[in-house]
C-alpha cells in the first residue's frame, strides 16, 4: 500500500462509471436496428439472401456456444454472437456459398473474438475481420453477378463499385453515368421516377442520372444488408438518439470521406479537383452500414470525445484511400480494421482531462 | 543426460520460433508448402551447425583480440555457408530453390544463426555449442513443418511431400482443395498459425514444468 491511498490501479483506461443500461441491452438494440435493412435485403434478393443470413447467424451462435463452453460459460443471451453473425450476413452478397458465410462467421467468433478473451476484449471488429478473411480467401464468391427483384442481372456488387470508380475510360462522366454506359440495369420504377423528376427539373438545367432512384431506394446489387440506405440511416439515427452509439463518430467519418471524395474523387477521370461524385460514394458499397453499425462498436473504438474525432478523421481518410486507390473494391471494411489497430494508441494520447491531481503529485 | 538436455532445450523450452520468436521472417514467408519448408529447415540446420563449429575455431584464435575481429570473421564464415547452402539447393532442388528465393542467402544475417555463432565464438565448449545449434535447428525445423502443414492444408488443400514410386508426392485433401481458404497462405495466415502454435507450445510447456504463472 502506497501513501496515495489507492491500492487498485486499473490496468487500462476503461470506462469505470457504469450506467443503468446493461451491455446486452445495447447489443440487442443494435441488432434490432439492423433487422429492417436485413429484411429489405431478403425482400430484394429472395431466398438465397435468407439462406446466407441463416448460415452466418447459425454458425456464429454455434461457434460462440462451443468456445464459451470451453470457459464453462453460456454467453448466447448477451446478443453479441447474434449481432456478429447478422453483421457478417449483411456484408456478404446474396450469391455467396453457404460454407463461405459459415466460415466467415466462425472466423469472426472463434479467432477474432474468443481467442482474445471474448466480448469486450477483442481489439478488432469480429464481423468485419471475418468478412475480409472470406473476401481474401474466396474472392470468386464475391464475383457472382446478382439480380434484384426489380432489375435484371448486372455486374457483381464489388465489380460494379470498381467499375463506377473514375478511371481513364470514364471520359469525365459521373459514377452512375459510367455504370449506365457499361450496361448496368436499372429498375422500371427508376426510369419512371427519374424521368418524371428530370422533366420537372429541366428548366433549372439539372438532370439526374439513371439509377439515382435505385441507389436511394436500395434496389441494387450489393451486400444483403448494405443496400437499404434509408433504413440504415434510420437505424443509425435511432441508435444515436438512444445513445447506443456516439453520433460524432459516423458524422466525422462520413464527412471526412465525403469531403475527400468530393475534392479528389474526380482526379482519376481527368475532371480536376472538386468534381468527385461524393453522394454516390456515400450511398454505394457498405460504407453506411459499416460506419453506423461496425465502426461504432464500443469495444474497438476510442473512449474519449477527442479520440473519437481523431478516429473518425482517420477512418474517413482510410476509407477514401482504400476505395479509390486500393486493390480491393469498397474499402470501408478494411479501413475500419486498419483503424482498429490504432485505437490503443489513440486511447493513450487522447486521455480525459483529470479533474484533480493525484495526491503526492505523482506523474 | 546433460548433452541430451541441450537438444531438448532447443526443441522445447528455448524453441527458437515458439518461445524466443526468432526466425519469424523465413517462417512467415516460405512456410506455405510443406516440401519447401522442409528444404528451408535443412538449409538452416546445416548453416547453423557449420557456422557454430567454425565460429568456435574463430573463438580460439580471436581470444584477446577484441570483439570486432571476431564478429567480422564469424559473419564472413556464416555468409560463406549461406552461399554454399544456396548454391547446393539450386543444384539439388531447383523448384524449392526458386520458391525460397532470397531467404536462403539471407541466412547470413539471420539472428538465430548469428546468435548461436557468437555464443560459440565467445568460448562456449565446442560440444555444447554444437548440440545447442543442433537443438535450435531441429526446433526451428519442427515449427516450420507444423506451420507449413497447417497453412498448406488450409490454403491449398494439399500436402506436398517427396514423390516416391507411383506416389506423385502431393496429397490432396478433397473438401479443402475444392474451396481452399487462400488467406492462410498470405502473411496474415502465417501470423495466425504461428500465434496459435506459440500459444499451444506455451500451454504445453507450462504444464510440463508443473507450475507457472
């Protein structure tokens, strides 16, 4: 016992004040907010999507039960395994083979989460690590062309995202025009809505590209849970309002990404600065899903407000670089995994203000 | 008993890879095929033993002449043996030599080889130094074999061995070969395999010691 009177020194700068809300409540409410977007994915893609979700969730639950049994615990009711399985399924395309979904979930639970001690001790988001592992291992499973209920077979989800990137061949067009020129299908509803809007907007000299309505309504090839952007935004806003997630993190993440995409995103197409298609890139890919539901994982994100801002800026920059210049399309999952590794460092430097100096003036 | 324990230490309690984390670079880079990693193990073992033996002789002559002369002579000899190993491998096993690339010449500056050679040159008894080098080399070979078997089975769905008679030398694990987890053959797969095996080794060693933290 030293003279300071404190005998127990916390090993890490964890939050020590406990609120009235328990961890399982937070986890289940996050899962609940993700369910509408998943349901929309099943509606748009049909039964294959349901099988992928069932496989990923089932595998996550079984792996969690077995690994927790080794520690003589039962942890299925805290919802963490269900949420991880749901997230993995949401990030996978509907054409993914069942065993890929199951292994991605199993990798997430067994290797990324339980190896490091279970819920609260992992330093990387399990669902994203599982999906990236699957994408590295079975890239062909992600290259299956996908058709939606209302639009015909197009490109594979990730190929579409890569094709929409401003390249030398895009001839100064925007992302959606590039896709339309590549023969990318749009739904009948999109043709009607965009045509009607363009007729009204014609006097202003503004024209929406084909596919704009599909992108907003969530009728496009993509991960099962990532296409319903409006439902994802609604879920994210609900979680932020309930204080399950900190609104600052997705706000800074998305703002940084949009700014960089707008300023530098047009360079590849030869359109110069301030000509990037920021709106398309915000809505396309898995960015919104990842930003609202996975980057905000309290276990793998910084603890303090200042750290959260720094983390969000880093996330936005990493997402921009990986999506526009990386070898794997999308970029958002990889950016979060990359930034997860910096969280211990951020937590070390972004310390909360100490209200009282420790007695004895140590340190 | 005493001499046997030097070899056992290299295999277990002072295992270069799983306990001391030495030799990680070749372990991660070249342990994606079983046969390749066997050749690499052989190369390391030979360079390690030869370099230790000759460093002991260097130690006899360099006594009292300062450390720099000893280091220079020792490094020169190690580089010679690494070059020999590289040339011999290129002659006898051209495929493995091509797959191993720069990692055999790089043995000249491998920290495990350098460390063992320095121990010998400082005047460790020749017999003990040789046994310790043998133990370290065998320990590393065991690690390489286990890691490579795990990574090749998961990442390619095969196990490559020597062709003998009608056996082509490659075992195909049917369900894995149809859809292998290619990430196992990347650097991340090497880190994962090494990490899990190091954890397993730590657990076994702790149990073997009877007590521990």
